[in-house]
């Protein structure tokens, strides 16, 4: 019984971390169709922002939940202004340019902080479930992931800003004709996506630690999740994360974490062979 | 064959024959690895530049070739079969992966992401193979530490007779020449023209009755095999393979070579590879700036400012110059 509870929690954790690493990408890639290969480095920068702020005496919660998103959001806006903006509509060029950007960030962070793991202790203690002990911080991560999904859904569906963003992505010319400034909407949306990524990087930092090349571990999983999710970014990313999180945690439980990751990839390739337009290309069509 | 190709080929032969006479052993070894990398650059040059398939997985095939060579050579104690398998295994893997991608009709972007994740997974998998449990025959995979002191190339049929550095250089240059010439022949053939046609307009080719999926799968498989060959040469060069062959920085290097040299040419990736290899070696010996940092900036600069790469841009400049000269009134 305890084992079932712990395994269930492990699966929930797997899903939550997939959601965390992919929500920002769901906005930047899923909605804006900008292939941001520097996504992993945005997560890495969020982690560094949180750790550095904490080590300079900022409260750990503030540095994870406030400093990290603001720093990465600003970096995102600058990157959008300088690089991404020139390349809208040129997908392959965007992909290459953001790949260059990712190398640049890796190099920059390595130069400044050195090629070593930095970390902060996870706050909150642990709680005992039968013979097992469970970290409360991991439960907090599940909460953050759920809150992010709900918040994105609420903003896109319920607010004027969300409506403008969706309209601009759907048809920028029509939106411009109705008095919206598409460049500004693009910049804001990209900034929000980057900020969410920074937040995710910040809250993940205590459990995974950060080093300059940590982004590589995230970027492929994030893309797989968003792509397999399909056109409906919120529902798609959530269901894909649910599916892949379950698969990889179960395989991990039965074998090793590395084989668990391979299982995730195999599941994704098989899924895309059957549903080339992702999960929401077939089911939950028309949802958000 | 156009004059450019013949000139390049003659130049390569000249370098192959002349170099060992003028440089010392260290430089010769350096040039051997540069030439092996040129073969790797060609593999992406043909898959991406002519097939239009942006593959981030070229380093996966490269690493797979290297590891296949290593495992076979350790088990058999000689290199001929190992080289053969080192080409065939990555090609088969490329065919399998390509089947899922092309027959699933995934678009460019998804291809990039899937190949990227395959590379990462390989990197993680091979990294985790430390310990005695992970052995194939008598070959221990050794995880992160890689497999040292591999048997190097021998004369086929005579395991005791190993190639010395000069002979290895000749062999690698000959292989580079064969791959370069062979790819040009392939691209000049009917199949090659269909490959380029598919890159230009997939729907039109389909309507003309070509099986686009099969064409893409074929060129992808060929590219995988060539990358595997480069992996064998690399494994032989250092008598060593390690998981870094699968790494992301390896992949990004291959892409930078092709971008810098130029898409849609075969000499471009070779030139890009030589320039960037030279630069990487030069950067590696100084501590001023991080190599990733500089590569990232070069990458961004080329995508934003010279998107065609060096060789095609030179071609455009030359055409402009010729036009300017011919429009001048004859004196």
C-alpha cells in the first residue's frame, strides 16, 4: 500500500516536472510557432538566477518565484528584440539561430560561474508515508505545475490580454487592422513564455541543481511533450506530460532512470507515428 | 563533372600525396583527424544540403559507428569486419529511425527535435554503461570513461600488420576523396536529381509519381552510413571512443561546419569543417574565451548575416563580378 502511494507520487512528480519544463515552450513554440532551442538554457538561467539571488541573502521563495521569472523574462524580451524578431516565419533559421543562442548562453555562464554544479537546499522538510519518507518540496512542485496550467488557461480564455494574444497568433494582419500592434503582442507573449520558463527553472533548481550544460537534459523532453501535445497547447501539453510522465516513471521504476528516458522517447516516436498531429490533433480537438 | 569538382579532387590528391613529405608527425595526425571530420561534414552536407533534411542526429550515427567499430575490433582483434559493421550498423539504425520519421510524414521541425532527442538519449545511455555488467563479448563499454586502447586499422587479412600514421593518412584522404567523388556521382545520377527535386518541391515530386518517403529514407540512410564511417576513422585515430562522440556539442559542431561552409554544396562543408576545426584547435590552446561562447556567436552571425554560407556567397560575388565585367563595353 505504501509502495503504491509512493509510486503514485513518483508518477505525479514525473508529470509535474514535464509540465514545468514544457509550459514556457508551449507558449513560445506551441502558440507562437517559434522554435526556441535555447529553451533549456532559459531554464538553466532561471536556476542560476534563483541560486545567486538566494546566496546573496534574498529569501529563497522570493528568489525562486519572483527573481527567476523576472530575470529570464527580461532576457527573453531582449532575445526576441535582437534575434527572433528578424526571423519570424523562417522556422529553420529560427531553429538555428536559437541553437546558436543556446551555445552562447552555455559559453557565457561557463565563463562567469565555471563548469561546476551549483545548488541550494530544498526548503520544506519531508513527511513519512509508512516506511517511506516523501519530500514536501516535491509536492509543492506538483502544486506549482498545476497552478501554472490553470493560470495559463484562465489568462488565455478569460482575459482581454489572452484574447489579443490568441487573435494575433491566429491572424496578425486582421489583428493589426483592428488596432492591435502585433510586434508588441509577440514581444510580450515571448517574454511571458520566457518568464514562465524562468520560474520553472527556479523551482526546479533545488532538486536538480544547475550547471551550464543542464539545458540539454531538458530541451528535448520539453519539445517532445509540446509536439506530442499538438495544437491545443494547454490541454495538449498537460495530457502529453501525463502520458509521458507515467511511461517514463514506470519504466524507471522497473529498470533505471536512463532507460526510463529512452522509454519516453520511444513512446513519443510511436505516438507521432500513429497521431502525426499530436494528441489534440485527434482528441480534445478545438480545446485550448 | 564540372571543372570545380575536378579542381577540388586534384587539390585533394595533391594534399594527400604532398603533405606527409612536408609536415611532422604531430601535424600529420592533426590533419588525419581533420580529414575524418570532413567526411562527417559531408554526411550532413548531403543529407541537409541536398536532401533538405535538417538532422541533429548526425553525431548519433557518428558515435554509433565509432562504438560498433570499437566493440567489433576488440572482439575480433582485427579491423576489416569492424569497419564494415561500423558503416552498416549506423546505416541500419538511420533506416529504422528514418522509417518512423518519413513514413510518419513528420515535418522539418519535428525531424530536428526527434533526431536531437535520439542523440541525447544515446549520450545518456552510453554514459550509463559503466561497470562490468555492460559488456558486449569481451568489450567493456566503460560508460563515461569510454573505451581506450582499441585495435587500430590493419591490412585486411593480416591482423598483425598495422597501418602506420602515414599510411593511415593516405587511407583517410583516399576515403575522403571516394566519399566526395561518390556523392557527386550519386547526385549527378537520376536518383540524385530526384533527391534535389524532393528538396525543392515535395508535392510536385509526389504528383509526378515518386515515392518521396522512400527517396528521403534512402538519402538519410546513406548519410547515416557515411557518418558511421567517419566514426570508425575517429575511433581508429585516437584508438579511443567515448560518449562525447554522441554529445550535443559534437552535433552543433557538425551543423556549424555545414552552415559556415554553405548549404547545397559538397566542397562547402569540407571548407567549413577545416576552418572551424582549425579555429577550435586554436581556441582550445588559449584560455581567453570559452569555445562555446565563440561558436555561438559565429553561429548567430552566420544565420543572421551570411545565411547561405561561405562557398555559395562567394559564388554569388563571383557571378556579380563576371556580370559587371561583361557589361563593360569592350575597348
